[in-house]
C-alpha cells in the first residue's frame, strides 16, 4: 500500500506562496510605504527584506509553507566591532604605559 505523492505544479506553488506572503504581511506588502522588497524568488521560494529583517518563504512539493526570519549583518557592523576592539585595546596599552612610566 504505497501511495504515489504528486508534487504540486509551479503555478499552484506560486499561488500558495503569494497567499502566504499576503497572510503574513498584508495585501499591500509590496507598496513602497510598507518597506518590504522582494530580493529574490521563484515559484517555490521568495526572499523579502525590510531594513535588516529578512523573511524567507518556502513552499515544498506538497504545498506546505515554511517561513524563516533572520537579520542581515551589514559590513559596517563588523567594521564597527573591530574599531571598538582596537579602541579598547589602545586604552589598555595607554594605561599600561602610564603605569610603567609613573613607576608603579
């Protein structure tokens, strides 16, 4: 008793995907005022972003929808972290030099 699983066609997947996006973000999610932008996608997947928030919508071959939320790290964030570490390290070295020079 094995049943064959029929995958949904791309057209149906696209309909399910669009319905899931509208359900999560509203009917006018792609209006400029909402700030959501479609970064990439195809019939079975869409990646939307607003600021640093990223939503990935996936439709599997049976028509089930999965939504994953994440945040983007910008290169500026990493640079800011490196600069803060360098400043802290510079302060520690400066205090050590002052302590050595003052004799104690």
